[in-house]
């Protein structure tokens, strides 16, 4: 009897790590197109005021699910591996990284507020108003984290698995820029604001991409990114808007951008970061 030795399969490898570069670019391009197209299509009633403004709070959470829907479509079409591996839904070790991400968000927002208050840029709100707002931190955090699943399963779940071969910083830049484009329908709900305020608003999204990606990359799980995203939309908002009587201020924004990028770089420093990503 002749024995044929088959190569040993590494079950811990990224299921798409050996995909040709062109194939990765095509898949990622289709994912971006589906996510953006679906988001824009869902936003039409809101953007063109086909429905009352009261419906904005219903439409926006639905729009948030478009990256996950796009990712599931691509996964169903390609079927490169099991859902758990492709979307990095394993929870082993995720709690510690989630705590780190939430802590970074809170620390950066606190530093911004302390600087702004210390230099007289922002006054503090009355203590009773701060305490009243604090009651909502946990409920809003839970709600925002649940809603963030739709975004993170796409941007930091499927996309990171599919395009890991691009490397961390390239993927962070590309996904961050597309993330900004995907957010453009928000213009319909942020009101009539000066042009540069809008530019600052959208530019402020870009530094979050490397931080959320670093948490996903280091942990091998999408859940730290999900929970940290929830913290951005809850804990950070409380510290920057409910504690001080805040107004738009470029210097304070830039401090936040720099600290966020520094945190991402620290998480990915060569002495700590692994090559590639661990698929749980």
C-alpha cells in the first residue's frame, strides 16, 4: 500500500491570509461598495426629508448595520472559512482588551476636558446637571455597543480578516477614509454648521480607525472594538459634553487626535505586536 502524506493544515491561520493581492482588493472593493451603497440608500428618506425628523433616530441605527450586512454578503459569496473565524467573534481574552480600549477612551476624553477647563476654554456644567447626565452613562453605553456590532462586524471583523495582508497602518488608513465616506449621510442630521466645523467633525473620525483596529489586531477578537466603539459614543460624549459646557475648539480636538493615534501606535509597538492577527 502506498501512503500519500498530505500537508498539515494550520487551523489557527487566517483563513484568507494566502489569497492573492488582486483577489483581496476586489473583495474589499465590493465590500466597500455594498456597505456605502446600502448606507446611502437607507439614508434617502432622511437626507431628502421624505419622512419627519423624528424618524432619524430610527433610520440611523438601521444604517449602522450596513457594514455587517455587506460583510455577510461577501462571506456567503466567498465562504473562505467559518463565521466565527472570519468575523473574529471569539471571546477568549477579549475582556481585558475591551477594558483597555474603554480606559483609553475615558482617559483621552478626561485629559481633553481637564486641559480645556484649566485654560478657561470651556466652563464646567453645574454639578447637578453632571450628576443627572451620569445616570445615563451605562444605559447609553450598552445601547451604543449593541448598535456598534453592525459597524464593527464589517469594518473590524470581516474586513480585517480579509485584508490583513495589507498590514496594520495601510489597512487603518484605507478603512478610516472609507469609514468617513460611509458617514457622509450624517450631514443630514448634524444641522447647519460652518464648513470647517464639518471638516473637523469628519476628520475626527479618522484617528479612531487605528485604535479600534489595534484592539482587534492585538486581541484577535472583534468584541474589544465593539465595546470601545460603544464607549466612544457614550463615555467619551459624557466627559466631553456633559461635564463641561463644550463648544467646538480645534486645539482640544487636535489633542484628542494625537493622543488617540499615540495610543494605537503604543498598542502596535514592535515589542508588543504580533505579526499578523490571531483568529479565535
